[in-house]
DNA sequence: CTATTTGCAAACCCTTTGCAAAAAT
DNA sequence: ATTTTTGCAAAGGGTTTGCAAATAG
């Protein structure tokens, strides 16, 4: 049994081919939009519907399997959520990269909690850079 | 001459009453949505058009006077941009607060730049908290 | 067999656009 | 007088919904 089938079962979701394809496409780490997913998946399965992509993403989001990445380009991007991480967005080519938390970010979260007397549930951090190794500018 | 009129002139924008009202409403620090702005401004000026709010926000954003705050609630929120800051969003009541950068966040940005060999242009950071002093939960 | 999911189309926002009239400089 | 901005209505684009048929477990 593939990992995705198992993952879906543990979350009480049916392992439909459409759903597994969505996860497989997300796994490629391109941080695709709904439209990207739809275009890619329609090539394998021409009857795949746009609404199915939307519904599956909504379901996977509710279950915490997928997170939304909002880089303010007018469309939502999606990412499989494995552990907390930061997104690095290249202003030049649009590539989104995942960056693991480091000690300095953990320290910042602690400083926030200490100084503001709050408990941070989640940090959504998008760091914009002018160019990256993919566009080499 | 009011500060806003002066600000607009330095950015080569005409100081229309509608534009000044948008800025005044943004100044209240409620991080309003377009709809909030429209509803509030229509009370003072019933002929104020929704398209005018959109156009002014777009113009003010282009000039760097206003920034978009995306808390993933389906609508964009807006904020006057004075200096870099973080947004704290209460999951319970939806209130958005501005938090100034502190040494720990500056340290994190430096660690990113040092370890990844990148130059960060902007950090968009949204910290989600479960409850806040406004909803007292 | 039962509950969930799919696919289609229509409906639903929120946002943008075109254009003539009004206002700012 | 010139250029920008406003207001209206229509169009646009991404997302959601309703429902019958298909599928997973």
C-alpha cells in the first residue's frame, strides 16, 4: 500500500485515484496553483474535473495534509505539510522554496511569546528575494 | 495642509476627498478590507463608489503608501505602511495587530541571508494566536 | 450496501475594466 | 487647459455549490 493511500486512510479519507494524483503532483514541490494541478492531472486523466481539484484541496487542507501558500500573486499555491517551514519566494522567477526553521526563527517565536505574553499557534512567513539560484540573476 | 495631502503630493497623486478618506480610514488601524472601507466611507459620502475604493487602494499600493495584509480569510486587508512590521492575527476574534520588528527577527533575517546566501527584500510574517487581549479568551 | 467522491454546470463572490462626466492642479 | 480621478455598469476570473451518477470501502 502506497504511503499516500495509508496517509489518507489514517485521516478517514477515501483513497480515490484523483486524490492520490493530487498528492503526487503536490509532492513534486512546485507549489502549484489549482490551475497548475488541474492542467497537469488532466493530462493523465482527461475526465478530471476542476471542481474535484478544488474539493480535494479543501479536504486535504482541513485534514492538515496540505497548506495554502499565499504569495500575493492572485492565486493560491499549495504545499504538502510535513513540518513547519518558511517559504522563500523569488520576485524574479516566481519560484517558491521551502526553508526549514532554524534556531534564530525559533528564538524569534520565543521572543514574541515572552515579550507579548502570547502563545503563537503558527508562523506564516514568506521571505521575498530579488533573484534565486533558479533564475541566476 | 494636512499630512495626507502633503504625502499624496510628494507621490504625484491628486489629493481628492475620496483618497484622503481612504487614508483616514486606514489610519484607524483596523486593517480593513475593501468592503469595510466602502461601507465606512459611504456613510460620509454616499456617492463613493466601490470601484473608487479599489482604484485608490491599487494606486496607494503602487506608491508604497499602503500594503496588503493577507490573513487567508478570503479577503485582503489593508494597512498604511510606515515601517517594516509583523502582523499578529487572532484566530478567535480576527483582530489584526501590528508588531514592530525586534532584535530576534532582525537576527533571523541575517541568519537567512548568511546561511542561504540570499538578500531578503521583504519578510511577510503573520503570526497566528488563539486568542488576544481584545477577545480575552 | 452505504457513505463518500466525482464531474458538470450554474451560481457566487471579489476584483477589474471601459468610458463619459467631474474634479484637481 | 490638461491630466487624473470618479462613478456606474458590465465583464472577468477564481472559487464554491447542488445534484445525479460513479466509486471506495
